[in-house]
């Protein structure tokens, strides 16, 4: 059965760096995974991403949350579900845990409201495995610094990123079967090894079930 894997973590934690290695491990097992990201992953979603990340965009908390789920709805209905239904694995660089962490933890949107949108848009779809790349906010911030102009979320104060991190950790603690905590404040090669071990465990579990 095709699996859905998501990568999560605060801005700059070091998520996207590991996508190619994850894809390569899956390829070694004969799996041609679809690599995608949120917000984004569809033509409309990428346009919404540009708006959501633009520091010039002004949006209320509810509007921001709804736009995230509008992008996600398009992504789930036109990309993720069709891929999984056709037997193709999907790896997404961020998904709904990010909305609970950023809009919920970071901005203070009631998590029950986010859960309502999650039910509406996902209709029960959940990742089979989520890798949570966790690092102290100072470490992540230092990794982003100087790279490029910071986006609308990256520009937020340190306290915002600390709340986002805490919300991610709380979700991992509440769902340790799905969410595997990866210590991202280690050398890149070690973080990669830990991430690949978690994916290998999923592959082994799938093999055992087949
Ligand atoms: N474990 C690590 N040790 C040192 N540097 C790292 C590590 N992981 C990633 N980096 C570097 O930190 C920067 C950010 O990494 P990456 O783009 O993977 O993070 P990200 O979590 O995807 O960021 P964003 O939230 O902005 O998408 C890159 O320059 C990358 O090379
Ligand atoms: Mg990234």
C-alpha cells in the first residue's frame, strides 16, 4: 500500500535538505515517490504560497488559516489522494501539523477550529509517517540567516518560533507512533541517518504487512 510521509519542523530546522536522500532510499526499494510541499504543490497552491509568505500580505488569523486549508484542499484532492490511490507514495515537505504549529501554536488560533478544517479537507487522510526535525530556534535561525530575504513567517520574533516549536513537540508527544522526532541540531549526516532510519522502519513495516 502506498504511504504518505510528511516532513515537519520550524523554519530553518533542516527539512528540505533531506528530501533527496529520502527519495533515493525509496527508489532503492523500487518506489518512485511524488515529492511535494505545502503550502503549494499545485498551481493554485503555489500562488497561495506566494501570497502567504509575502511579508507585504496582511491577513487576519482566520483568513490565513483558511488560505492554508484552501491550498491544502487543492493539494489533497488533485495531487495527494490521486497519487496514493494509484499506488504512488507521496512525500510532502510540510502538511497539517504545520498549521497546528504555526497558526495554532504560533498565532494562537484555537486548535479545535483547525481540527474542524482538517476533518473537512482531509476526510480522514493522515500521514503514515511524519518526521519532525527539531532544533532549538537559535540553531534554526542561524541556518536561515544570510540565505535570502526572510519570508512572512521567518520574520516573526523568536518567541513566535519558540511557540511553534513547542506546539510541534506537543503534537509529537501526543502521537508518537506517527510522528518520529529527529534531533536536527546534529551534523547533517547524522540527521540524515536518523531520518532514513525512520523511513526504513516504515518500509520494513510495510514489507512485513505485504
Ligand atoms: N544538520 C545540519 N547542520 C548544519 N547545517 C544544516 C543542517 N541541516 C540543514 N542545514 C543547512 O541549513 C540551511 C537550511 O536547511 P533546509 O533548507 O534543509 O531547512 P528547512 O527546514 O527546509 O528550511 P525552511 O523552513 O526555510 O524551508 C541550509 O543551508 C542547509 O544546508
Ligand atoms: Mg525547506
